[in-house]
C-alpha cells in the first residue's frame, strides 16, 4: 500500500510560494524587534546624556564660584601687600630708598648678562 499525502506541491518547503509568506512575516517580526531594541537603546542613551549634561552644568557652576572666590582672595591679598609696603615706606623712608637702589642695581646686573 502506498501512503497518500494530502499536501500539494504548493505546500512543500521547497516551493518559494509557500515560504514567501512565512519569510515575510518572520522578517517583519525581526525588523520590529530590532527597531524596538534600537529605540530602547536611543532612549537610554538620551537619558544618560541628559544626566551627563546636568552634572556638567553643575560642575561648571561650582568651578565658576571657586574661580570667583580665588579672584577675590587674590585681590584682598594684593591690597594687603600694597598696604603693608606703603606702611613700611612711611615708617622707614630712608631704608626704603636704600632697598629700592639695591634692588635696581641687582636687577640691572642680572639683565646685563
């Protein structure tokens, strides 16, 4: 006895007509999954970039404050130094002239060489 098959030639796996529908469905499903994964990756990257931008802005603000504080301290220090020199000159005018002359000689001898 022969076994009879109920499948026709169009249902065979080798027939492109029967596999075309399945392949297209599989391709569409794979494409949708890949698109979904890509969208998720972009969303995660965007969230990470937003966090990085926020941290960078905060760091920039903190650095700006530190620079301003440093500039104010330098200004105060230089004002104190100028005040101290003026006071010394007022208290010891001849000594100040002697120091200035000695510094001038020293500087000119260094610059000649």
